[in-house]
């Protein structure tokens, strides 16, 4: 069965509780630190794509496992940011669906035509 955003956040709550007093915690004052950790992990994902290439993520089991591990770190820290700011899974899911619906209705090509034109 697939994990939900709520599942991810519950796991992060359990990890924060287990490491209470060792990790920074999940209160508003630590949201920035968690976001910076997420950015650091995104850098690690980027390094895999840069150094090994996306085809290696698709075809090489070891590279793929490392990529998935680093992506999991990204999601963990992003969940921590939401926990720090008292964002619920339901709030996030609602915002995500609304943004996705908005993007599905957009005319991306029309809105960004000036960027998409080739320079001659």
C-alpha cells in the first residue's frame, strides 16, 4: 500500500520524539534549519544526477537506491518543516490538489512564450 503525506508526517513525528533533546525539534524556531537541511539533501540528489546521470538512476540498481535514499531525506526534512509550522497533512494535500488543478488549467506555453521563443 502506498504511503500518504499523513503517513510521512507521522513517521517524522515519531523520529522527532525518539530524538527529542538530540535533534533540533519540530517547533517554529527550527523550521529554517529543517528547510536548509532539505536544501542540502536536494544538493545530494542533484550531485547524483550530475555525476551519474538520470539514465543511471533508471538503469543502475545501486545508483537508483542511493537516489531514492537521498530523495527520502528531502521528503523527511520537508515534512519536518511542515510539522514545525503546524501544517497538517490535510492542509498540505488540499493546497497541493488546488495548485495541481490550477497548473492543469494553465496555458504554460502562452504564459511563457517570451521565454520559449528561440533566439535567432
